[in-house]
């Protein structure tokens, strides 16, 4: 220490930073209190977007397209009292990142087609004609999420440190008893003592989603102001597995062989599988 005596505060700092003391109590702003919840209107947010919409009729085909490119940024998206999104209350800009609900790209394409069979009024049209097929295709990029460190209690925040390529090759793709690991878990390490972890807020995104919903409709004409409609609808018609939740917390940062069953960054839930439904509607 350059010949200067080591004071109690400096010694405590060295002990905690080196991981020799399990707890950050000596550095809490108010001694004797383990935690204070404070809720204020302190954060800010911004949203900018480009929106495009097109709708056209081509004979019996009706099509529409809606696309949004947008970006929402804030220091905290969870307004609940006691929320832990804003880690450093002395430096709110440290938590400024994409909002929890940010979707960079969103595309929706819908089509409705009148099948041109038995279109002339009469018995054949009532029995065999009047069919429609529809499709709704939606593409959405995944929303951001934060990572949580649970290895030690002597850290000021909850984020881990980034030490490698988070989008790099995954060493253990399918940990024992877990879903697939979607990001490189070896790119993270426990944060240094008394730091917030350099990973920061909302550093990763959930997988994007592409979904196809289709329907087949039949109108049975009874008279001019009365008809019966039969509907067959399928949601996620191709039954694609699309992950909706990722395990974002860990306390295991050692070699892959030692963390072979750790669920960090593995998929834990998926969007709905294929759903089929039949319906009838009488219109008069």
C-alpha cells in the first residue's frame, strides 16, 4: 500500500473483493440494515419504430402484410415495488438496455382465399361450393432477458461476468436431464467481489418465433339472409417446437464436465404445440 497503513475499510474491501469474506455488509450505505426497498419515478424509456402495412385484393384472394421494426430502451421495465431490475441505484444508466418486452422485428402476413368451385347460385353451390381457406403467418424476434449469478453473496449485483463469446459453440448441447442449451455457458464467470458483473441487463434474447395458423371454412347458404358456417382451424399447424423460456440463473462456472447437469441457458418451456378445433356458426 505504498508504505501507508492499511485502514479498516481498505482491509475489508480487499477481503471481500478477494472472496475471503462471504458478505457485503461492511459496505452497505446504512450499517445494521440488510436491505432497503425504494420505489421512485426515476427511470426513462424511449421507443422508435418503422411500421409498414399493405392490403390488397386479387380476385378471390385477400392478402395483407404488417411489419414493424422497433426498439424500446429503458432502465427498468418492471414497475413493481421491490423489483430488482435496477441494480445500481447510484448509476441508473448502468441498467439502460433494451426493454424486457422489446421485439425488434414483427411481421404478420394474412391470406384469405375463396375457392372458385361451384360459384353459381343453386343447390350445388349450397352443398359443394362456398369454401374458404385462410393463413396467418407471424414472425417475431425474441424478447431480451437478463442473467442471474447465484454463486456468491459478496457481490454487489446479480449479473455474471462475460469472458468469452456468448454466441459461440456450446460444449454440452444437451445437459443430462435438461432441454437443449441455446447459448455458450462457458462464456460466463462469477463476477468479481463487490462488482455488479459486466454482463449487464438484458444481454441475451429468447429465440425468435415463426408461427403458422390455418383455417378451412364452408358456408351453407340457406337463403339470402341466413347461412350456416362450418370452421376447421389449426394453430401452429406444422407443430414446430419453439422455445419460450430459458433458464437464466447459475452458480456453476467450472469446466463443462463439472456442470454437465447444470440447467444454465437451457430451454425450459415451449410455445403451444399444434391445436386443432372445429366450430359451427348459424347466422340469421
